[in-house]
């Protein structure tokens, strides 16, 4: 929807790119935590110290604790080096709900359940869990240089001024992140948390509402609406031409003047369908176009009912207009040229 309808998928692309980066960061943290600690660095109740560039996440790691919702697992360090890990599946409810919401956006399914419990979805987790992702083949653990390059790629592609997919964030926030990247050399996920929150709020309060309205009001795309308008105008032109020919030639019997109604009504149906981007026949069949010339079933009953209601009104309105025009033409006196 964001790419085909709004033509501005930068926020969702940033969100998904950041999710990939966070998965990479998880692997990096796991590899750092699994690295044996030299005897000279062991202390009472303290595990391996990680580089300062890890930022706030590094502070958590230095105490031997990776918190739930921050890195997708919980690791408690002890003096003996043993750890207890909590699986990703036990992440908080808000994170899992957010995953469902993003899946709804990317697949074109209206996530109407998202607003059913607005108070439960106020907080945004720092990292998105990958419980729904397909299993990945084992790869070498990323190094600190890999993490730095990945963070710089996110920064240069989405955040820095003049970026190819620059996000519309405040100048103060942009300068703050630029300072952390260029001066402090930060590359931890906490660095991008404010931007992630901004992207989330924008998608939830703006893009998502337009997405819901798009699904409620329309069932065809702009790419297929234009051909319907052209086809409808063509049918109307042919029908009116035939009607005027019958009048000027004073063709008998006069009942022939009702024949152009067979072209006028379909013409107005296609014209209205293109203008409103609601095809009544697709609404009756219960399908819609997520992309041009690709049809899927409408699975949300409220959306299906909305389409059927508006399609019924559209069919009635076009029928009335076509009949009125035909009736006027029928009452016009014939005059042979």
C-alpha cells in the first residue's frame, strides 16, 4: 500500500531495515557473551566487558544482563560464567501485537483488531522479535566492524540530510543522531530508538488510518481505475450517438430509443467505478485489488459490508441516471434530416 498507493514507503522500509539490523545485533551480542573471559578480566559477579560504543545496551551487558524486549532474550551472568536464557517467544505482549500490526500492513490485510485495545499498544519495544521469520542458515557471527558498517548504512540511507530515502524527522533529532554517530561512534540499536518511535507513530496515526480508509472506500487501484473511466466514456459516447441518430432519422417504432440504455448504464457503471475506485461487481464477488490486476478475497466482514453497501448505491444511482437520460431522449420529437 505504501509503495503503490502513497508512493512513500520510506518509514516502513526503515522499520524493516532496522529490524534486520537488530537481528544482526542480537547475533553480535550472543557471540560476545559466548566468548570465553580471560582469567585476568574475571571479577566477582561480573562478566566480559564489551566495547564502550555499545552505548546504553553495553551498560546492560556489562552487568551481565540482557533485558527482555531489548535484545529478544534475557541472560543473567554470574561469577561462574553460567547463564540462563529466556527464549524470544516469551517477549512481551506489546511486541507480538506490533508484529501482527506490521504483518497486516505489508500484506494488505486491514488490521482492525489493532484499535480494539488502544491502551494495550501504547509502548513501542526497542527491538522487534523474529518469531514469525523463517529459519535462517547459520552464518558467522558479526564483528564490531560489521555492526558499525550496518549502522552507518542505516544512517546514510535514511537519516542524514540528503539521504536517498530520507525520513521526515525534526532537525533537532537529526542533529542529535548525527552527533552520536559521527562524534561518539555509536552503533547500538538504542541510537535509532527515537527515529523508530517517530516512524511507528507516523505509520500508526497517519499511514495506517489512510490504509484503513483506502480498504473501506475502494476496491480497485488507480492503475485500473483509469481504463474503466475511458471504457465508460466510450460506451456513453456510442450510446448517445446511436440515440441521436434514432432521433434525427425519426426511426419507427419509437420504442427503439430505449435500446441505447443497454450501453448507457454499463457506461455509467464503469465511469462511476473509475471515479470512486469502487467496482460494484468486484464488491458483489467479495474481492479487491491490492495491486493492479491482482485480486484477493476480502476477509474483513466490515470492509465487505461497506463495499456492498456503496456498490448497491452506485448501481442504483447509475441506473437512475441512465434511465432519465434515455427517457428524455424518448420524449424528444423525431425530426428527419
